[in-house]
């Protein structure tokens, strides 16, 4: 079984990848960039959530090293590439890991084309993703803020949507046995707006504006759409997100009191 190595293990997508792998009984190596990449309070909440888990080993990016060539899967989410030492780490170790799984959001061109490094690598493009621990999302702010987040709504990719659990399970399925370029899709019509409706907001759906985008690769024949099997329905996703927000709020009040 390959070693699972996750860059910036406490960031949004990476943390859920770590959690799922550990739940499956697998060991995870988390590589910590030298610069802070997450709010200190949020990180502490996540550390409390996973507790002392022997399956999670943390290394600073300076102290971790690969064997010459090893059977491993390195998961990298593009948001973390803005940290200069992460890009340098990938460049230095591109031939030492068995597979790199490079994950990006929709409408974001990959900053690094890992497919040029090895045909066994994977590039995965996500639609918008919601769920626990995402602080800046529209749905999360609908539950925690006092008013509708119009600014975030205008910026959001509303063409499609996945609950974080579905996104992570699909990433792991692709990483296990596939290579190439993939776009994840929920297969649920108007998914983004259906979730918004579950939160009590009704906004007219603009089909032309909200069609899922196609960004990479330049050769469309290489692009493969991966439709999630039995995705979490909007009502269940909102219920789970609401439960998480309430739990975090209770823990915060308990510590303050």
C-alpha cells in the first residue's frame, strides 16, 4: 500500500482527506509549510477534533525527505501552492513520489502541470465545495452570519456543488487507480441553488451564467468528467453542516464560560 502524504494537512480539503484516510485505518504524513496557512483558532479546533491519532505524522517541509523513489501518493491542493516553499518542494521531489494528485477549484488554471512530470499523476478540478471547516463559503456564512453574504455570492462558482465528503471520496477513488485530468461533477441539477434553498434563500437560477466551466487541459480530448456516485443530497448536506456549526459554537461558548 502506498504512503499517503498530504501537503498543508489542516487546510480545508487536505484536512478532510487526512480524516478520511485515517478513518480507513491508513497512515497519513502531513507536510507543514514554513509559513502559517490557516487561522490559529481553526487549527486548534481541528486538532481537538482528531485528538491524538497515531496514524497522523506531522513533519515540517524542511525536515521531510523522500526515499530515492518510493511508492507514495502526494496530495496537493492548489490554494496551498501560493506558499513559495510548497512549489519548491514539489519541483525538488517530482520524481521521488509514485504519484502526485494535484487538486484545483473550478475556473482556476493549474499553476503547475504535474502531467508533464509523469503520466501516472492526476489533476482533479473540483466544483464549488461546502461542508465543515470551510470558513469563507456562502453556505457556511448563511449559518454563522447575521445577513446574506452578497459579496461572497457574487464571487462563488455556482455551476455545480459537492459536499466535502463526496469530493474527498471521489479524489481518493481516482487517486487509487487512475491517472490523467478529471473534472468532478455532482450529477445533481441546480445543486448549488438547491442547497441555498435548503437554507431558506430562493434566488432565480441563471442557466447560461451558471453552466460548469471547462478550464484545463488545453486538449479537451484529454479531459474526463467524473460524476460522483450517489452524492449527498442538499437536505442532508445542510443538516450535517448545521450540526457542525452548532457543535463548534457550543465548544467556543464552553471555553469562554
